[in-house]
């Protein structure tokens, strides 16, 4: 999609406005570069950006600091537009005069504009200023628009704690506009008022904290809210994009959708949240402070506003949810975090309030509650740091089985199972891990010559039987079987609380960048992959979300012991042909007649009775599995075998 929208850069990508803007740009098909301030210990977590839909394919992150504008040259290279959202940290506590600190901050923005000029590709810059650059003056006007400027002396005389920030925004915008006019740079500035609403950055944004002052009981902030102009974060992000794309846009644009007095806010919040001690009108009578002139409801946002109720409620509900969940769940580790099951499991764990560590395999050359560690199953000691302090571990990672390097199959499989035992040893050594949930596979129960029609967790696959079946993925099935056996034996010998989950074909939507193998196989008839048909004489399936929820269920259920099959649906190859033909007539699904000659392995029905009897319930069926998978393929523009 880069050819349609082009590449843009957003400075200060981890901030409130910038992170939401990045999300909206990715949604609209842009390719995005973003800059973040380097962390002295290289610990800045940007996973909440990289995990955004489209982030893995169309988002690039560069480390740059406003004090070194040359750092931005690489980030701007090839960009058609730049959103300069980053705002420097203003440190007035190091003994330097206030003017020197502010001058350095404005110099940073001028450096950004010079880098845009030098790029030769940037066609427009949208700079995020602030309504504080227009409202603080002694004009006496009741309504102010973009023709006004705040007065530095007036701001200083007001003695506001954040006055230096307002001065910085005012002087920076002035200098930026002057520079752009002198050098022929197409610059537009956006001046939002108090930005409020939901947020995806890990910490509560300052403007949201101030806007929630009455809910949070922050009396010091009340004086800032005698009358308060507000705007929703989504409107601010969309206004940035609107100004980039609108060829007629020139100069400054105020962005504000609602105005509320402190009395109105008290009445509104008291009625909406009676459980909180919102200050009464009587308590607020003695409060005196600045009264802002009314903001002009500029045409830019007059039809975009989401309304005051949405603006106020969304961040409060999100903050309340976070506060309710935090600390109750503890920290867990998920191995193999980039895989199909692991990535979805991480998403569900974060939704439920867990703090999550995850490991990913290093390659040669997410949010306040997700930490990523590089570790390889061939080096179990790599996992000790990731597991440290965790109360639970989900061992989902599966090694890459390379049978093409001349080593005997048994040696490769042995090394794979040794990796799992290394993980279990690290769990024992941690002294904090209370339970391990290990992802096995239903292939560890179904391949045997028992002759039964239904199989449960008491059965094991037979290695000799699998070898005789000559399945192309037989070595993988053997590896899962032997690894689970060795893991259970090790746990029993060493007193480790280990539970194993045995899902069948895992199907449905996915957030990992590539199509998971099990999804590819399950979509064989849609994709026209005839070689896979022999694996689907009769097929047990389960939705990815049910698999992730089952992992969490087994971690949290104190009564869980041993092995648990996880499978919600069974479908024959004939039933699949009928189902897909009826549901997706646009694809050339194989007819019943053409499937008559397909021969393959028919497996017994697998029973999830043990899991269901424990209290777990499946939520999804075949409709959701196939709809989710096909929709993800369409979103990623992957070709499906259309007729």
C-alpha cells in the first residue's frame, strides 16, 4: 500500500498524540517512520507501537533526540510528509536560565525543519503546537481564533506552574512559521486544546491526568479548569492527517470541539460516577483562576467531534480497568512470542491484566506490561533472565527441526526435546514459578494402532506407527510426542507443577506477520493446495482464541493436573467441501466427486471431555475459524485461489 499513500514520519512516536496518530496512519494505509528519544540504558519499550495492526510491515522506528537534529536525516529520507509532534523535556532545575532552556527547545524544532528541507522529498510539514500559543494575552476578547498570539510577559505574570511550557510552545511556533516563510517550506501548524480520550501509550498522558483531576482528587489542578476547552484524541490525529492531505491548508489551525466550565464538569462527573467523591459546586465557589476566552470552533473540526461524554469517559474507563486489574495477576513468561499461538496468547494475557515476559529467537544481524527477551531453545540458559520473577510460564515455543543437514533424525529430535527440559530446569531454578503450561499437540495422542473410535488423554501416539505412516510432517509429530513424555517425566521426578495442553489444528485469525502453518493447512481447499488434502480425511479443529483462553484457564485453575486435549470441532473432507462451497462460492472448492480418490490417514475422534469437565467452555466454531483466517488474508492482501 506504500505506493498509494507514501511514507511519512512522526516525531516523538511514544507520546500520546504521536502514538495515536501512528495508529491512524497505519489504518489508512500509510507507511510510517517514527522517531523516539534514545534511552540511556536502551530499555525503551516500543512494543505497543510495533504490535499495532500493520506495524510489523509498515512501521520503522528510529532513535533520535531533538538536541541533535542531524539524527532525523535518516528518518526523513524518502518521506513525503512529516508530522513534528515531539516536544522536548524542559529541565529548569539544572541552574540554567529559563530563556536558555526554551531557546534550546525551539532550536530543536528549527533543526527538524532544516532536515525536512534537506530531504528533498518532504512536501509538507504538520507541526503540533498548542492552543496555549493563542489564549494567554490581555486582549479582553471573549472568543479567540488563529490570528491571536499568547503574550510571553502575560504568561510569566500568571505564575502558572506550566507557564514555561506555554512560552516554549508559543515561541517555537512563531520561529517555525518564520523559518518556513523564509525558506519556502510548506508548514501547517495545529493547535489542539486539552486532548482527552483513550490512549495506547503505556503511561497516562499529562493532559488526560489533568482532565481527570476531579476524578483523581488532584486539587492542585482545579484552578486550570475554570472553563476548559477539550478535544478527543482521535479527532486530533485525524486533523493532523487532514492537514497533510488537504492541498488548500495554510497557516495555523485551532483544534477544539467542546468547552466545559468547572461547575458543569462537577455536575457531569457527579451524575456519571456517584461512587467517586467529586467536589461539589459549594466546594468550588472559592476557586479563582484564569478564565480562558472561548475557542473558536474552527471549521476543520466542526463536523468531526466525538462529543464531550465520549471524550471524558473513555480514558476514565480505561484507567479504572487498568487499576482494577494491575497487581492481581502477576508476571508470566510466554516462550516463542512471535508464533501463532504465543502471539495470540500474549494478547489475551495483556487483556486480562497479566504482566508478560516473552522470548523470541534472535535474528542474525509492546507497552508497560510486555518485555521481550532474545533466547534460543538450543541455549536454555538464555531463558533464565526472562523467567526470573515470573509466577507462571507458558512454554509455547517449538524449535525449528532441520533434517537436511545430514544428522540422524533421532539426534535432531533429541536436541529439540532437550530444549524443553532446559526450560523446565530454568523454571525450577527461578524459585518463583508456580506452574508451567506446556503446549504439546493432539498429534501426541492420535497416531497409534489402538483401533478405537474416540481417543482421550490416556492415549499416546506410537513412534513406530508414525514412522510407518510416512507422513511428511511425521518427524514433527514424533518430536511433540517424545518431548511431552520427557517433560512430564521430568516434572514428576523434580516436583514441578506441569500441565500440558494438546490442541488439534489451530485455526482462525492471526496477528503474527506470516500465515501460520496450521492455518495454511486448514485453508488447503481455499488455497487449492491439493498436496494437503490427504491430511484432512477427517479433521479436528479449534479456534486460536479458545486455545489461548485454555492456556490461561489451566494456569489459573488450581485443580488442573496432567494432560488436556483442546478441540471443539471435527469435520470430514466431504463436510468441509460442502461447508466451504456454500459459505465461499467465490472460491473453486473441490467437489465431492473430485475428492473420491483422495486417500489419507483417518484419525479417531479426539475428546476434550476432561477440559470441559474442568469448567472450560469453547466460544467459537468453524464459521468463526474460517471467517477470521480468510479476513486476515484479505487484510494482508494475500492472494486466495478465486474462481
